[in-house]
C-alpha cells in the first residue's frame, strides 16, 4: 500500500485553505473535519489492506506493516494540521 494519494489529498486541503489569511472559527472547523475525514478513510484503507495480507504473509508482517503505515499517516495528518495552525 502506498500513502502517496493520501499525502496528495492532505496537500490539496492545505493548499486550498492556506491563502495567507487566518481562518475564522467556521473555516477552521470545516478544515479540521475535512482533514479528519481524509484520515479516517485512509485508516479504513490500511485496515482493509492489512486484512488482505494476513493470509498470505507470516503473522508478524501484517502487524509491522500496519504499524508503519499508521505511523506515517499520523505524521502526515499532524504536519497538515500544523501547516494550517490547527493543532
């Protein structure tokens, strides 16, 4: 599984909302919901991918793969929120 699509989605959200003007409360909430939704969809993809891999690989590999993907996704999510000043 590749997180490049998720990274691009986070970057698109940041680019759309980073116009140099501070976000008001409504825009901040909408942006945070959009980021959170993208994060949730990516987590679902990771879970599906890991479940598919369970039968084909040794038992510890799907767990290690999932942990690595979840860690990377968390860093992408945190950096997107930090760029927008939402953390």
